[in-house]
C-alpha cells in the first residue's frame, strides 16, 4: 500500500498506537434501517455500536449499501467506528424518486443535505465524524464539501475526485441524444400502461439470483463474490424469477453535464480535510485529474492501494487501515491544536 501525504496533510501511516481507538471484541453483522427524509425514504445498512464515532458511507452508481459491507465490518469490528452505509434514491432498498422526470446530479446534493440534518437531530444517531464516498458517492460528497465546508468534518473519497465534466461543445449533442432516448422510454411506458399493464411492478429479468450474479460478473468483470453481495440487495424475488429494484432512469444518459470551468469554479479551495484513495488498477481518468485535485483541495492526502475501481470490496483490509489511520491522525492533530 503506497501513501503519499501532500500539503498540510500528515501521513496516514504516522499514527501512534497510543491514540488508536479501543477495539471491540463484538462481531458486527449489520442491520437494515430506514431513514425518512422530508422528500424520500432511504434504506441503509448499519454496522457497529451506537456510541462509536459515526461514518456515513455513500456508494457509487448502480451499486448499493452492501458494497461497503467488507469495509464496514473492518471499520466497526477492528477500529471501533460505527458505519451507516446509505442506499441512494433508486438504489437498493431506498424509494425511487417520484414521477417520471429525468434524474439530476444536484438532486443527490439535496438528499445528502437532508440526510446530514436528520442525523444531527435524530437521537438514534450522532453527527458524523466523516463521510466516505465511492465513485458517484465521492463525486456528490466532494461537491457538497466544496459548497458546505462547515457541514463535513472529514472526507474520504474512493476512486473519485470531483463532479464529472466535459467540453461545452458536446452539450448540444448530449441533450439531443439523451432527450430522444428518454422520449422513447416514456412512450414505451405509456404504451404498457394503455395495454393494462401495471408499470409500477418490476419486470422479471432473470430466472434466479445466481443467473443475475453471473450476468453482472460478465458485464463488469467483477468477482462473482462481490456481484452476489450487490445483486442480493438490488433484486426482488417474484414468481417466475427476479427483477431489479433499481430505478430504470439510472441507466439513462444525463441530459446535462457541467463544463470544466464550472467544476473548476465549484471545487476551488475545498477546505475539508480529505483523504483520496485510488486503486492501482482503477480508472485512468482519475490519475489524470490529480493535478487539479491537488490544486482544489487545500488539505489533501493521497493513498494508493492494490485494487480496481472497487478497492473497498476487493481490498477492504488496506482501505480500512488507511481510513482508520487517517482519521486517528487527524484527531490527534485537532487535539494538539486545541
């Protein structure tokens, strides 16, 4: 595991044993919980003890809260943290957004805003010590940290840097292409409704969970073990087979994507102390974005571990250690400064 501290960051390896949290011998298996926000109900997986420091984990696109299970088990069982892994709307056990309009990146910003406010005031929880975001979860939490620096104490992003962007010259073609595809989907749903079909019921896609697991493994290249973990939470079982729980709108192309200038303005001078974890076989675009990340984040640590785009699944041991060392080191710095 290679760790490179930069700027004001202290190395996530340089942590004294004396300030490690007391380990718990309890086995943490997690429990399903639901969080009712004003606009939507979210499903989540909870690990660890209620009186332990809370980490909120936000998954990537078309994943779900179960993607954090290997990491959450280690952070709660070995390092004494509580982990709340949340299903984004339309994923896992969370509700779908109402209506049939397209989904937008900024909708998730509102979800995160309301989630953090809920945790601050719900006696069942406590104010999060840090947010952990993977891929899309990292993009959303990075943008939220940039715009709400006092709301996020510490940030960990896994295989993520900032919101996505593209050249302005591509925006017209994107809007035309995405609108046409969305129109076709709306018409298809309308015709199904006219034929008397209940379009609120999911359509059977595979004959069994195992068939779905193998299909996802073939499509993504992920190990079947991790595909099974994700699929079991994202499938509903019916007579005749299984169906995806996920919102079909998630698979549709975004109608709009920001330009680099827009994202650059948004991300300039992110004050939240941030640990950025990448897999050594992860997305190449992330490595290309690191010069910008070093300019945007004023308190940044970089950590590279063995793994692909999902190192928190395939290498949860190293990712958990990096996160625990980072959080403990930052706690010791705060104690010295206070």
